[in-house]
C-alpha cells in the first residue's frame, strides 16, 4: 500500500472516538458500521473524568457535552432503610481537573458521529457495512471482509483493522474462535428514563438497596429552566436464578414496566418514590448484566480489538464507555510513537489488555457496589449508623482502590501528561501521502485541512 489506511469495524462510542483520534493525528481511516441509520439509542451512561479529559483533547468540550448530559456532582450508596452508606463528591467538586458527565448514550453517539462527519466528510462512516471477518496478509496488510445491508459483499485491504464492533464482535470471534459464550452472572437490569425532579445535589448518582436487589438513579439532562424537571435515568436490578436463562437475551429488549415493578413495591422514601418513578417511565428496556471472559490478547498481527469488543464489562463501575474512549486515545498515542502498523497495535495491547482484563473481573465482583456486599454480609443490610458496620477509613480505602484500578485516581490523573499532546501527529504528514480517487472514495482522514489537526 502506498499509504497507511485504518479500517474501524463498528461506529459506536469506541469506534467513533478512534476515528476522531485518527483524524486528529493525521491517519487516514474508514469506519464500517453495520446499522443503516445513526439513531440516538440507549439510555444513561457515565463519562469518568479521564474520558472527559480525552474528549476535551478531541475538541469536544463542555458546551457540546452539556447538550447530551450534565456534570455529575455526587456518587452515593444508600441502604434499603434510606440511610447513607457512602457518599462522595464527583468530578470537579472532588478535585479532578475535569468533570464527570452523566449523559444520554444515544445523544452522545450522535454528537460523536456528527462531529466526525463535520470534520472528515460524509465518507468517514460507511453505514450498512457489517464486517464479517479478516485475514492477515503475508505482506503485513489486512484483508477485511464486509457484507453490505443489501447482502452484497466486498473485501478491502488496509494497514490495520480495529475491531470496535461491540460485545457481539465479529472481529473478536474471528480472532478468538474458541472463546466461551457471553457470560451472565444472573443479574437482570431494567433500564429506562422518566421525566422528574432531580434528587439531593441535583446531579447525584444514587445506588439504593443491596448488591442483589437495587436501583441506580441519576439525571442525564440539565433541568428545564421553567419546570425544573430533568431526564432521570434509572436502572432497576435483580439477581435471579440463573436457570431462568435470560443471559442470552437481546442487549436491549423493550419491556412493559408492569413486568418488573412489583420487585420494587414499598421502595418509598420521603425524598424518593421508586415505584412512581418506574411507573411514569418514558421508555423501559430489559437487559441481562452480561460481559465476556477476558482473552489473553487483543491483537492478531495487523488487527486489534477496542471498546466492548476487547473488554465488555458489567456496568457496575460506570466505565465501559469511558474505557472505550481511553482505548482510542492510547491506540492513537501508540501510532504516534510506533507508526501505523503492527508495532503500534502490539504496544497498545501490552499497555491495556492485562490491566483492563483485571478490571472486567473486578466489575464482576460488583465494582464499587462491593460496599453494598460488605453491608449485606456484616449486618444483612440493617443498620442505624453505617460507621458501626464499616468504619469510614475502610470505606474510603475500598473506593480509593477501585479508582486506582479503573484509572481515575484523582492525583494520578491530574498530574498525568495528556495521552496525545496538542498538535501531535503521526510522523508522516498526510499531505505527503498520495491522495487518489474522488473525495467521497478516499479514506476520511485524508482531508487536506482537517479541523482539530494542528501540526
Ligand atoms: C444500540 C446500543 C445502545 C446501548 N445503550 C447503552 C445504555 O443505555 N447503557 C449502557 O451502559 N451501555 C449501552 N450500550 C453499550 C455501550 O455503548 C458500550 O458498552 C460502550 O459505550 C462501549 O462502546 P463500543 O463502541 O465498544 O460498543 P457499542 O457502543 O456497542 O458499539 C458497537 C458498534 O458496532 C456496530 N457493529 C456491531 N457489529 C458490527 C460488525 N460486525 N461490523 C460493523 N459494525 C458492527 C454496532 O452497530 C455498534 O454501533 C449500548 C450499545 C448499543 C450498540
């Protein structure tokens, strides 16, 4: 090949963050996305300060993020009796240099897509193109096999293939054909949104209940200035008998609230009425809490996995989307250091696969919700003063350890150099590469004057 060209399988949060990063550092790319239309699907997700920092470095700042969510102010665990177990400030209030954002996943997705298309042109994302497999060629290139929505097929050759095609990744299945099926631990989540009044600080993430039976609630929009009402995201969770076999279900099955609301009868407090919140849902889905067993490597020659394809994890740590964004930036930094090719992918794999695989397993153990397990074990969830059950120092120590593993320890993050410094690009400038074909045919990163690429 006369010039590097990266193919990204999957235009979700991770794939689009990768594309925006490659555009920024001057690497030509094309995103192949299976769905035909980009729609704002999903409900709430959290962007941790480490990921928000990376978005800011991609020139997706506060103004843009405020259109898809709001800065989080507090993270709190509350027992079934309504008493606090743990509460801490989040984002800027906690001392991070960057906020944590609670956002609507679908709106964030559309924001990333539209930003990419504005910077790189409409050819950046080829919708209705499903990657079905690949081969590493003897000359170091990769042949990528694609099926279009109309059933026709094509093969494209590239320098590197990034499999960002989600939890059901075809690239991962090709790389690890013997991987076990999806793993389900027995928890079912019903997720949805309700228009309502925000609680506590006005932007608090609240986990209420026990580790086997809980609700998680947080707003994902700024309140309407007239009504004071916001979009409240909620996740109602229950651990059931695994023989019920819901683990192989769809990622997001639309569901009627009546199917599950009875599990939360009586969860009424002076500041929160859970049944009322669920009953007034704008939308509700059922999805099993699933992940995948870690694999020993995310790299196979010129192919690497990224985001959920690499490390689908339980959402207990609120870091699936954040980690996908971090992956994209680390990959970009490795390309700046090693050039576009196998060496960069190997460096990326060496840096992330081991530690993030450990994080997957740690989230299986309930992640930061592990404090609820401890309360349950020590007092069956019944307490007047939490200090008698878990002393403050032990609670703080538990949370500090989780943050260190997840990469959002405050001091560490604040003093870390940017993953990609402003103006950094891959060694060979795009302008020196031969550009061939009509603008709509050429790889997206090849635009002569890309926005956000200053070097
Ligand atoms: C429709 C949808 C809704 C979601 N809603 C939520 C939510 O409400 N809360 C939450 O915590 N998480 C949600 N997630 C998951 C969350 O987005 C991810 O856990 C996280 O953001 C990591 O992103 P990712 O890009 O790795 O994976 P994803 O965001 O899952 O993106 C993967 C992308 O790859 C595409 N794709 C799949 N197979 C192929 C293929 N073979 N070839 C080409 N493209 C392919 C998919 O269409 C998708 O766009 C949702 C995912 C999807 C796809």
